């Protein structure tokens, strides 16, 4: 089957790494792994951070040019036309101007993975983006809801029959392989970064950019300040434009925090496997790919029971979810887990099993195969 893929928030070839780019690439990989021919139909980015009306109008105009280009190409060569339109991540800040029009023009089935509806954006600066995103969601034949929260909102908007649960996923293999080398990875990292083997290693991985990421880093620093009396060493992987602000937030902790910079996937997998507890406040985050990666490597997670985090971290089984993202709640949970090594070990054993069973690329492919059968498409 030929699949026309589009990611309006961030194209899969965008130079800036992020969880959104990672998820787009994973979807393409999952589809290709099923034997489908996947082509990215457009690199048009519709992301409108501030709701600027001029920017939204410019995006709509650019989409018309792109639609004309695509329509000419598909009309000239029908054999190159996809059998399915597949769009990843649609909401008021990143509307899909292509999918609904191409569905109507060529009569193609149209699927959206990760969509959300925020009725409070119906009016105001994002009104145009909201209207177009809503039109795309209503036009879709099926919507793959990444989180339970999104599924509830989408069901209320378009009905239950075309909203399907589709949790985030990863390819767990590199993380499982790293977990099997845990002791070697820990020894090598201790030598490379001069880390104390006698203390638990806490880990956080994330881009150092403004907004929610910076808020999470600051909350993490506050949490560690409240847990200073415990024995731990904090490792942080990532960089970005707010690196100076992040460094300043952790300054009072002195040498107990080590910044490792941006790491490639293989190095990250080893870092997850070598650490003892992943700690991340996830302020306003949809779910967090790093939380999923950590569990795949056998690293229990401490985070917050909010938004999509409970969809990928099972409280008391693969990690611990604080009731809120306050530094007090997180530090209380951190101290509890640091004093419960046997419980952490049980979580470390359970986490990769759950990822492989429910949150792996193989599990996603099974869900996609079922969806395509329901749509009358080749599995």
C-alpha cells in the first residue's frame, strides 16, 4: 500500500531534534516495516506558536500552492497516487491544510495520528488555526488518539466510533541491548565523566528550550534542593538556547549535578541503562518520549500523574507518579524511592516488559494493521 505522509507541526527531516520529530519518524518506520511504501507529500510547516493572523494566512496561501503541485503530480501520474493519507499531529497551532482537500479531491481515506481539540481556542488569536484543525479532524476517517486525555476530548467532538487508542511507541531494541550491558555501561560512564559509583544516579534528558522544558528543569532543580540530604548524583543530557538558564537553576547544587550535553541515541541508551532513576516533572508535557525510552532500558521513572504521562508510566509498576508537579510532592516521592532499592529493582524489571508488550513498534504495527482492515485497506 502507498501511504502519503504529512507532519504539519514538524516535518520528519526538520533539523531540530524533538519528541515530535522522533514520533513522526517512528510512524514512518512502523509503516515501512509493515511493507508499505511511504512518501512524505509535503514539507510545509503550519506551526503558529503565537496565533499570529498574518502567519496563519500565509500558511493557508502556501498550502494552496502545495495542493496545486500535488494535484498536478497525482493527476499526471495516477500510479504514484497514495492509497492512504496519513497526517501526524494536528491541533490549533498546527492545522492540516492539505489532508482534507486531498481527501475530497481524490476520494482517499484519511487518518490522523495525534490530534487534539481545545474549544477555548475557537475564538481569539488561534481562531483560524482552530477552525482548520477542527475541519481536518471532522474530515478524517479515523483518528489515532495518543493519550487518554486526547481520546476523551476527541470522542466528545466527533463521536466514539472513529477515535481509536494509539499510545506512543518506540523501537525498544537498542534500549534492551543497552540494559543487558548495564554494569559495563555504568563503569564506562563513571570513568568518562568521573561519576561516583557508590551513589544512585538520577537522570533527566531534554532539550534546553524555553517554555515548558525550562519550567521542568527549574522544577527539577527545586526538587533536588529539597532532597539534598539524600545520597544521589544528578546526570542531565541535553542542550539548547536556554542552557545558561538551566545551568543557573542547578548552580546551588554544585558538583552533585553533571551536564553531559546532547548525546546520540546509542550513548543515550547506555546512559538510561546505567542510571538508577529517571526524574522529570513533565510540566505541561503531552507525555514525554524520554520517559518511554528510560523504561525500555530498564530505568524506573519518577514523574507526575498528569496529561499523558500515566499512559506510558504505570504507577507503582514501572515508576512512581506524584499527585502534582510541585517540588514538594516530587521530592517526597524521590526520597521514598531512594530509600526503596528493592522496589526500584522490581520496577526496573517490569518496565521493559511493559514497553515491549504495549508501547513498542511491533505493538503499534498490530494496531495499524487492525485499523487498515477496518478501513478496507491492505494490511
